[in-house]
């Protein structure tokens, strides 16, 4: 896959002079969409293919003066990623549009609600979606968890799934357990090929972020945790050079996308553990492609002149060029 002109959602919004695009993307960014982190190439293809070296690099040959060069070859692993489609339609009766008592255009209100729902669902899919029957939506892309659990298929090394061993990040955490947690985070950053966190986003739930923030103040001087300002002037939390992001809630606004009720083995349950996911974004690691940026197209009145139609559509996929692009730390004890 050719990686040229990739833009994150935030960059796309800042560069656009279309008020509708700016309004749509800004609302999604404010809702906390993961799409703001992913660099997307705009390319109209349903499949993207690439070659990945998974430990099968050629062996170099050392030589003496005047020795002839030795020919070397290596066979990379070919892989393919599929694009998936989101498509909805907003229909609003023309009488509601004409109503003089309306405070806001009902089409805009409905589009805003639909895009917020898409944001929550995309975030959930990005972390949790699986193509295992009964465990996810086969019409959407496979998320980080499914890719890491099936590393052979998706090109993820086994060591990128790290067991924190129940490291204590409860309210009674000590300087020692906090330091151990930071060491596991360092290991997670190493696993995604960025020891200092450059280009990396760490996804966790807001409970762990709050705990992390408190303990960093309580045990100040142990390093790592800080704050910075993003492209939109918002304060964002950092660990080394990695951005810390709350994965948020599902569409019901009650269920965390990354829960604090995993078992110590990192599977869904009713225990007291949670996980941290790391993604190294960029041309040599994880990126994405799309047919076109997320679209909200006003199609006007339908043929019978009764309802206005707005088409919401996005077609795209994820593309991992390296076996050290994504990782997961599980078994972090929260209670």
C-alpha cells in the first residue's frame, strides 16, 4: 500500500475550508473519536495489500578485502486488509424543517446524534470487535483485542500481549506498585517499537487515567506522567511521549469500552482487572485508508416531496505494516 498524504481527522478538519466538514469533524473529535488518532490515506479500493517481514530478514555476509559479494534474498509475508462500510440515512419530515418554532435545524440535530453514535461504536469496534462468530460484527473491521489475540493471522508478536501479573493500581497502591506499573508501561512501549512513546497512543479507561494521575502526584519524581497541549489547544495527558486517551463508553453511555471487570487472564468477566492498549501510528506501523472522509450528504426532498434525506457514509479499513504496531497490557488490578 502506498502511504502518501495521510491525514488524521484533526489535521483534515484544520485544513478544510468547508464549514460542514469542519462542523462534522469537530463534533466527532469533541466526542472523543479514535478516528482523530488514525492517519488515513484517501484511496478508493476495497482491499489493501502489503508485504511484512516477520523475522525472516536476510542474513548479512561479512567479507574480506577483494571478496565477491554474496547474493541474499528474503521472502516477506504478504497480507491483505479489507475495507468496511458504515451507511445510514437520516429522514426528516419537511413539515419539521419548516416549523418556525424550531431552535435548530432538525436535520442537523439528527446528524449530530447519529455521528455521536457512530463515534462511540467506532471506538468500541476499534478496541473490541472480533470476527469470531457471536463475539462481534463481521461487517466491521477487527479491533485491537482480536488482532492481538490472533497474532499469527494479523501479524502481531506474541510478546506484545503482556501480563501485568495483577500489579496493584487500587486506591491502596504503594510507590513500589506504582513504579512496577510504570515499568510495565515501558515494556508496552518497547513492544510497539517506540521506547520513548513517540507516535504512540495509550488507550485505557477513565478510572485508570484518574488513578494514574493521582498516583503520579502522590509519588512524584518517579517519572513518566505529564500533561501537554494538543492541536486544538486542549490539555492532554502523556506518559513519556505517548498520548493517554480514554477509550470511553459504548453507545449506551453506561458500559465502558475497556472495562475494569476483566479477569486476571484478560478476558471479559466480573473481576477487578483492566487493560491498556498501545498503538504506534505512522507509515511503518498502524494506519488506515478510506474511500473518502466521513460524509454527511444532504440529498434534499425525496420523490414524493415528504421527507428530507441526509446520507451518512464512510468506507475504510485499518492497515498494519509492522509486527510491532499494537500491544496490550492486561491484568492491572483496580480494586
